[in-house]
């Protein structure tokens, strides 16, 4: 297990807020020397703590105004891994989680509008082998999201 200290947490927080910061800027924010900060970032990347960098997008500006979580109940004779793998390939499904509770899998789905969302669920999700039922919950407002 990777040992993470307070400096590492500060570095991670700085990069989560703005991954385009230079190592010098990160070092300044977390009060470390440039060389020490650079070594720490390289170690965090090498050990997989920092798994990558990506651009966060504004879904509204991309025309994706609907965001929902769709719980999936699977047929008992089909393994959850198989169902999850198939669902992950559907356009609009941005996350797939195996979960506990009254559903087997949880999908995060983004869509242009309700008609598009209905198409994704009724045609793509329901036509996936092993899916027997779904339960949708729509995001009304995003309060916090850092991952």
C-alpha cells in the first residue's frame, strides 16, 4: 500500500483543482521545494495514486442536459461481470458500478434530453442480455463533484 502524507494530499488536491499547474506552481502552493514536489508527483504517478489527467467538460455546453443514475437488476443466470462489460459499451453510459442493495449495478448516464435518455434505457440497456429491470434517478443539481 502506498504511504500518503499531508504533502501528498495537498499536491493531489492542487492537481484536482487544476491539473494544468506546473510542478513549480504546485510546489509553491504546498510549500515544498520544486525538486521535492516533482519527485512526489512522479512517485504518485508511478504508484498509480494519480491515475491520469483529463479535461473536465461542461455537459450543458456539450448538449448533454440530462444526467441520471440508472440501477440495473440482472437475471440471476447471467453474471454481473458480463452484464457490466456489455453496459459499459453503450454510448451515453459514462460510469458502471457494481453495488450492494436492491440493484446489482449502477450506471451513470448522460443524454441530450429525456427522449434520448429513454432511447438509451429502453433500447440499449434493456436489450442487453441479463438485464431484467431498471430504476432511474435523475440529477436535479450537482452540489459537489471532485472525482
